[in-house]
């Protein structure tokens, strides 16, 4: 058993607790939360830290498969060009890809991630996830704008799904994005995902998406043409909200990823679905489009926000803390306790894992992190704030 305390403990069950004592089993399960230390005898059995103890981070969007592409795509390239680089950079050397993915898994753990939603197109990372100290949910991603190839695309991903199930890995078949999935393929995905506990989709990451959906024009069309992937006939949703409400499964939770160019009208329409979470990956958004997501608007609309890092192909790090710092830098009115909720309990709820993760309370096993070098007077992150895994 261990007993741990800090200047503050954020449990996600109420207001931050000052110098509360957390008792844990050897496996990290929470036994109890006690009030501030009162006697010297009690203090001698407690590990005390000068900072804030919080639950382990939940990363709601990552791509281990792209870890080998770190630094291979220039910043500010915009989505349509980024996609072309990803197409060209995939599957060059499976041995190197696996090694890079393993390193990324270790980095995620060291950065405090206990639960991770990872998007994959193959079974390349399954052996890593099986042995990982992080719990993963694999989103088996389907894409294809050619209506004639919809059946083949589904056959391919179902083979990956069977492999995941053989390895007893939690997974969901899910569409890549509104602009990259034909209507026939959307229907096949919807049929296969009618029992999904959670689904995800890249959403409103670029202004080019709306152009392509409205009249099949713009930079994304040019990207498809340049890659030889533009079909004779384009069958795509007319807009983002219609795609979510009509083409994506209504089962379970839905995580919309990026939302960089989300507008208030679309948000209002999409919220009618319910059980929807809005994943922010600001490091990736700045890397690709040099734009932050509309955090204040999403908060005003009472959206349930979660946090992701995306991949090394579009981010300099896989640090949830770095994402929170970036949000606070651009939106300084955002309270630290709220940022912590987005990166912990909200993510656990989105992935249906809040029975174990996201809160510090008896019976749960959330992992415990220490935030140090924090402004404890104003309860704000600082540029020099660090995170250390305690449990």
C-alpha cells in the first residue's frame, strides 16, 4: 500500500482538495481519499509532493501507425497536401514502422497516458497494444471515395477486425472522415457499426472539406486528382452535419476529432444526436493548418470536450500536457480544473471506460500523475509545468 499527498488533489468528484491523502493498493487501485494530514505520525507514512495530483490522462485520438513519419511532413502544409504526404509515406518499411510505434507507445506512457483511442488501418500495432501498459481502444478506420470500391474497402477492414478480436483487443469499425467516404461505403460502415460502444470520425479539420462536399471542388478534389483517386462519379454527403445525423451510426458515443473549422450552426445541428464528444488536437491543428479550434464557442455551446495528440506525422510530441498548455496559451480564461477534466474523466466517459479511469475515488484504478511547477495561486499551468507518473 502507498499513501500519497500534494498541495492539491484534483479528483474530478468535486472541488480540488488541499493536501488530501490518497491510499492505493500495490496495483494502483484507490483505497481511500482522506482529509489533510493532521499529525506528525501520519505525515511520516505519506509521500508528499509539491504540486497537483490528478488522474491519468486519456488520449482520445492518436495514430501509432504513423509514428515513423515524425518530421517527414513540413508544418503549415494544409490538410490536402498533408494527406498526399501520408499516402506516399505509408508502409515503406514495416520493421521500422513497428519500432517507431513501440517508441511512441513508451512515450505516451511516460507522458501519463493510461487510456488511448488509437486509429489504425492495419493490424501492425496489435502486438504492441497487447503488451502495452496503456489500455487501448482501436478504431479500425475505413476510407474510400470511389463508390465502386466500397465492398472491397469493407472486406479489408473486416479482416483487420477479426485479427483484433482474436487478440482480444477492444475495437470499433469507424469512418475516416466525411469527405473521404462515399455514400455507399458510409452505408456499409453504418451497418457494421450498429453495435458500436464508441465511434470516431475526423471532423471539420480544413475549410477545403466544405468545398468538396458542397460542389466537389477545391483543394481536396485537386488532391484526389493528383493521386489518381478521383472516381468518375462522386457520391458524398452534402455537408458535415447531415453526414453525422444520417450516415454515421446512432449507436453508442461519437467522438468528433479536430473541429478546427467547426461553426456554431453545425455544432447546434450535430448536438441533436446526443452522446457526442468533441476532441481537440490543437498541436496537430497548428502543425497542419496553423489554426486553433474554436474552444470558446464549443464551451459556450456546452459541448463535451476531450483531448487528443494525433500522431508524430502532424505533431512534435505526444504530450497531453503540451496540448493543455497550448489551449491555455490561446484561451487564458480556461480554468485548469476544466482542462484536467477534458484530459481525464471526459475522455474516459467518451470511451466508455469511466468505471476504472478518470476519477480518483475508491474502487477505481485511474493512474496518478503529478503536475509540478504550477501556478498554485492562480491555478494555472506555466510554460515550465511538467508531468510525472506516480502510479
